[in-house]
C-alpha cells in the first residue's frame, strides 16, 4: 500500500476573464430598469440558468450589498465575478456590466442620442417592458423560497407598503433594518444555517487592506485635493458621492449636483439633460458619472474626464464589497446572523415588489398593449421557460413594432 498523501481537494470551478466579461457584457446590454431589476436579471442568469448560487446564498449576497453604501447591483455582480474568477473575475464582471451604458453616456456628452425617437426609442421601450417581466419573475421565485411562512410574508408585505407610501432611500434602509430586527426576534428557528456556499478566494489580509484603503481615500483625499489639479478634484468629488450613497443610484444625484453644478463645472441644464439620458440606458445609473466627467469643465474632460469620474464613483463600493467578502460566508452561517438574514431577505422581497410597481411598472407600462407585451414576456419566462435572451430580443422587437405602428 502506498504511503503517498491523498491528492488535494479540487478547487471550485473558475471562469476565465474573457468568459465572465462576455457574460456580464450581455447583461450590461440588456439589463434595463434600475438596480432592483438588475437583481432580477442576475437571479435568472446565475441562480436559475447557470446554478452558480442557491436561492439562499444569492439572497444573502444581495443582503450584504444592500447593507453597504454604493451601487448594490454592481457590487453583487462584482462579488459573483470574484467568486468565479478571483479579483480578475470581479473586474471582468464590473467592466462588462458597466461598459455599455458608460459608452452611451460618453456619446451623450458629445451630443449623440442613440434612442431619440423612432425605432430606437421603441426598442428601448420594449427592453423596459422586459424589466417588468424579469422583476415579476424574481419576486415570484424569491417569495416562494424566502417567505415560506406567515411572519416572513408579513415582513415582505409591510416593507412593500412602507416603500409605496413613503418612497425614499431612508425608508428602504429602515425596511432592511426592521427586517433584521424581526428576524433576530422571531425567526431564530428556520432552515439550515449557511445553506449554499459562497466561496471567495480572498485573503483576509486583502479584505482588511481594501477596507483600510476605502477609509484612507475617503478621509485623506479631500485634504490633498484642495488647491490641487482639477483631475484630483474630479476624482475626489466622484469618490465621495459613491461612498455616501445608500438605497440605489438615484440617491447619488443630490451629491453629484453639489459637486458638478453648484461648483460651476457645468450648467443645471446640462446636468439634467444627462440625467434624462441615464434613465433610458441599461446597466447601472452610476454611469451617469461618465457623462459628468466628459461634459465638465475645466480639463480634464472628454474621454479622460469620463474615465476618472467613472472609476472614482464605483471604486468605494467595490472596495467595501471586496473587503467584506473574506468574512461574509463565515458570518452568515452563525445562528444569530441566519435569523437576521431571514428577516432581511424577506424585506428584500418586499423591496423588489415595491420596485416592480414603482418605478418599473409605472415608467414602462403606459398603455394596454404595453401590459400585454409585459404579460406575454412573463408567461414566456415563467410558464414556458423560454431563455431570457430570447425573451429580451422578442420583447425589444415587439416594443419597436408597437412604438412605430
């Protein structure tokens, strides 16, 4: 008998930078509807279709993103990329998901509108209707697994009512905190702790380093930006905005308005025109920063200004997420953390349901034919299990035809 040691356990599957880039590039081209809709697109792609995550593990990852400042959908995608391909995989996920809308916003800064009336506007409207179907599918699926009892269903419904009656970022944060408190108080007995693995090959030292870097840049950059070159001021303003945002991309607008309009870098009319374009593009709303960096004065602006502002506004959220990943899987397996997450995940279902109505349904379904298209897309996804890519294409075509006829 051989005394050789047993072979090492196989490492979890790893995807290449290119494969992850292409997966997230497709999502970046088709994910309309804002951060809550993006969570629905991710769920369809990575939980239902690819089975990279269980429903519970995915919900726990979304819960972490909801607790951190920054763009929650981009942070969730970045974390999935890190899980599948390390830090390069995370950067591939962020780049693929961000690049399409960032390029559109850069073109808008140069006066190019890709969806100004006609067929282009019809395609965009059809893609917004896809978001209605995708988020409805996500609510349908997540409610079944994350709200299996009366207590959690009540948390979800109460969260929906709170957000519909008092829509604000603070209400969303309050709903999540209330869900956590109810979970600790009432949901200590439920499912096996730690269901589904979240394997992140991130050393703890690297995580701590990312958290320290986040704080050092946030606190130190304002001190050295005073009197420095405009490029440093542009980076600092964008980084500060990305560091202080909870509750989705729309909340960042007042911070950006202070930095770019009230400072005299651009007119209010230009700012609002760019924001209008940002409403019609797929991917994260934070890519509005690319427009601001390109359109601002003085130099650097144009492409260089867009890159500086874009990287700076996303960097704090990605640093925070990367810093938390080495500790999250162990934390979420603790019994008290699991109780908290049961309540938080039910609250997330309520947030999804509220967002399904406003802004996703209210901004997309403007006529009976819009509702018919969205309902057909939902039926194709849920009843007939048609691949999401095919549903996106067919609904975009239907939207273009409905818009032009």
